[in-house]
């Protein structure tokens, strides 16, 4: 069986969504393409990351059911 991945975009938990966005954007050079409802999507050189905000008990605050599917870069 042959599979050709176009892009893999993992979900990562973030205790502080704004700080996590700043880290990936400002320090690692990712572009922010979408943010809202406890969710952010960032991309750089065909690498995509999906950040979901977590509460103090590490439960997801981001709404996975409202997360759009970004187009591959």
C-alpha cells in the first residue's frame, strides 16, 4: 500500500495560546493563518501546527468541532 502525505498538521496543547502563538511566530518564523475560539493554525515551509488552548487541568478549551481544514501549502 502506497500513501503520499501532502501535509501533516498535528494538534498541540497550549496552556497560554497567545504566548504559544508568539513563540512559533516570532521565534520560529511560523505564519499565523487562523486564530479564534481557543484555536490557532500556523504554517512554515510546508509544516503546519494546530494549537488548542488548555485550561488549568489540561482539558481542551479550543473547539475541535469548529476547527477548519486548512488547504495544503
